[in-house]
């Protein structure tokens, strides 16, 4: 396998790290692979191994941000821009702009503290920018990452994606993935945590099946996780998500709101049917609409993050709170950690494949808490939050 072939998570919180030896991924035993915006491994496969070598290229730290992480052949300024290279280039431009605008808005709220930035690239193309602000005036931890990945996917996954068990045995399928991802954890227990992620994924035809169609997907979402419910805040947040969705398709908001409630379901707490937070929107493997429309839709969603979230933080960041309020926020942060380490697609994929650990775990809060069998008293504000996580509501 050529030295520049690598498989990486399209989740920018899980870019691959400085491992230049080979990892082996067994598809049969990696269910999390199937939940990425990644073609699905084949179900009911005979028990022979589907192992494939995954070559992970060594990261190279960069001292400054490059104009683009794309290979020359994909960069529209270097080529007679084909439609695909232009989607790749425009998606990268969009996620880099989203990272800038969210970081600027956070720094404005912080009024002093700044993000620490790490830039890295890979010789075969791709790279990323991780930005983290820790222990600020308002935010305990804020991370906003972008990554661009060129990799090679096992042929079994490609065949499964095409839905046809053809007799041909294609070689490894090259893929491209790019995304922006962020988790923002404020200090004040009355200010909610926010998570958003927008990504684009594409495969090329296998080298030995030149006529095979190129596959592409969009995925992403924005959701928030308060420790206390302020109905005005929840309505504001959801109405901004709905506005973004409604510009493109009236079915998007109800569909993606439900998808979000279903995705952030903490299975380990199944006896209580608990969700991680109060939702938002979520979608994955989206390719059954016009590609141009979905690119614009993803852009609109990413641009909605600041107006949906920052006014809520401004309103709540200076509210007085008690030790009990803080302890409850820490318990909810514990739930956040449970979800991210056990179920989150990008995190679990990154951890299983030797990812860049600092970038993967940037989503975790600075501090969290676990108490044995903690149950808030019925009727309290804490109980109301839990009730809303167990019984998702229509807020608008």
C-alpha cells in the first residue's frame, strides 16, 4: 500500500496522530465503522476475516495555516475545477470559515483569553487545525477543530455501499473526508454546553473499476445540553435550527430533530430512556438530494451556530449559582463523558484506530462528576431537566 494511503475518521475530533506503523482494523469486530458517514460493512458475512491493513501517515506539525489542505488536483485554484473538486474546495472553505467565526464569537464573549491553535498536515494530502480555549473567563473548555482527510477504504465496505455483491474484486477504494467539529463547555451551570459537527465524505472509483460511480454523503448537526431548562433558551435554539432547515425543505426540521433525539440516546441508561441533552438537529449519510443544495444547507446550518448559541451564553454567563447547581452541572457532564466515550461515532472510531488523542478528547469537559444512583427530587429544576431528557418534547 502506498505510504500516503490512510484511513481516518471524518469526525474532526478524531484526526489521526503520529503513528507511522501499520494498524489493522477488523471490520467484523468494529461496529462503529458502520455508524460513520462511511459505507456500511456487510451484514451476515461468512466468518472469514475482513481484516485490512490501514496505513496511518505520520502527522507533520505546521507553524502556520496553509491556504488549503487539499491536494493540488482537488484545489479549484490549481485546476480546471471539475464539479467534485469544487465541492471539496468549497466545503473546506466553509468549514474553515465556520471555525473562524465561532472562535471569534467565543473570544469576544471571553474578553481576553484566546484559543491555542495546533496546525498539522500529512505528506499525502490533508491535515487539520485544532483550536482549544481552556479555563477562560466564561468557558471551562471550548474546542473547535477542522480536518481534511485522504484515505483508502477496504473494498468490502465499498461493495456494501453499492448494495451489489458483484463478482469483481475491486482494490482499496480511495476516499476524501472533511469536517468541522466543536464542543463548548461553559463554566456557569445555567449556560448550556453546545456541540456541532458538519462533514462531507466522498469515495473515488476503485482504481481497477474505472467506470464505478463516485459516492458522496453529507452529515452533521447542532445540539445543546443544558443542566437547567430555561424555556426561552430552548425555544430560541430550536427556532434558529428550524429557520435554517425551512429554507431548504419543510420536512428537514421535524425529521432531523427526531434523528437527533434518537442518536443522542444513552443506551447504557436504557432503563431510564435518557437522552444526552435537549436536542437540536442531526443527519447522516445524506445524499438523496441535489449535492449543491446539501452543500448550501450544511453551510446554512454551520452559519446558524453563533446566532443560536451565543445570545444564550451572554444571557446566562453571569448568573449567580450555588454549589448544588455546580454539582448538578458536573453530574450532567458525567453523562456527556459517558456518551462521548461509549457511543459517539467519531470518538470511538478515533480511539480504536490510533487517532490523535488530544484532538479526540477535546470534546470532554475539564471536570465531571459521578455519584452512585443519584436521583433528583421530583418537581425540582434538576428533575425537570432529567424529565425532558427522558421524554423529548416539541419545543416550537
